[in-house]
C-alpha cells in the first residue's frame, strides 16, 4: 500500500510540475501576443 502511495505522490509531483510549466508557458505566450499586438 505504501508503495502505491509513493507512486501516486511521485505522479502528483510530476503532474504539478507539468501544470506549472504549462501555466508559465501560457503566460509567456500571452506576453508575446500582447507585445506583437502593440507592435501591430
């Protein structure tokens, strides 16, 4: 049971990392769009 919990915890950590990276890249893309919008 503990092994399963450890696997789930590891998966959650990786999932959160992916979410943070995705959120960060979304922000960067949004900033890029705003910059290109102001230039246009």
